[in-house]
C-alpha cells in the first residue's frame, strides 16, 4: 500500500496521491488568470461553499487581478457521510444580497452535482447579473445532473479523495495535496 511520509511520520491512512502540491499551485494560478481575463472591468463576488472550498478559494483569490469580494454559504446534504442525497439544507446563508452582482460559486469538488445543482437554482432566483461555477475537482463518472461548470481544475477518478480541503470525517483537510483515502472505495 502506498504510504505518505512527512518527515519521520508515516500515515498509512493516505493512499495514492492524485494531485501533487505543485500541480495544485500551478493550476490555481492558471484558473485565476483565466478568471481575471474574463471578469476584467467587472466587480466579482466569490461565493465559497463551506467547508472544503476554503482552501482552494483562498489560494485562488490571492492570484486574482480583478476587484473582488468574498462571501460564504454553509450547506448540509441529508445523505450519508459519503453520498449526497440532493436534498440540501442551508446552515449559513450569504451575508448580503447578490442581485445585479457578478457571482462565481467556488467549490472544492463536484461529485454527483446535486449540491451544486440546488445552489445554482437557488442563487439564480436571487437575480445575479451573472452566475458561474469554478470547481477545483470534478468526478465525471459520478455526475447525476448536467451542470454548467465554467472553470474546472482537474477531473479525478471515482475514488474517495482527501486533502486540500477535502475531508474524511472532518480530518485530512490540511494535507497539501489531493490523495485517495487508503482502503476506501468511492
Ligand atoms: C462536498 C463538496 C460539495 C459536495 C459535492 O461537500 O464540497 O459541496 O460535497 O457533492 P455532490 O456533487 O455529490 O453534491 P461536503 O458535503 O463533503 O461538505 P464539506 O465541504 O464541509 O466537507
């Protein structure tokens, strides 16, 4: 079984690495350049979906070259810990209205797409000027609903991913790369 070593510590809970830290940093910069070009001259409002997106969002935002603000939503799926049900409860809503704003939803991962599909419909109802999505990771094999994801970092295989914001039972978000949880099926 592949193991991750950091200094003298070995963590057998971490399996294959899917995206290395330097690949993450490079792609985040590329996405930020693309977004900066697309939104030149417009005020941008980033909406981060807690908690996983915080890590990606903060790195992305530091590379943006347009005026931008950030707000957060927290949602909870009624599904099991590893599966979305598509029924989404809002735990924390945005601080301010988005009517007339150029809004970019930032997600760490789109899996079935059910969470994002719900959010997209709900935020569309608040009449933003534009509404787009930026997802660091997608799992195309798991997609259940078709979604317009304007910016995608990486497509990953259908395996349980942890790190760079992604958790298993709230752990591993702090790993500086995206890896597979050892011994887990998707
Ligand atoms: C993850 C991710 C998305 C959702 C994607 O959040 O951040 O919001 O699952 O799954 P879906 O496409 O199948 O709907 P999670 O519920 O794990 O919360 P977290 O960000 O707090 O870890």
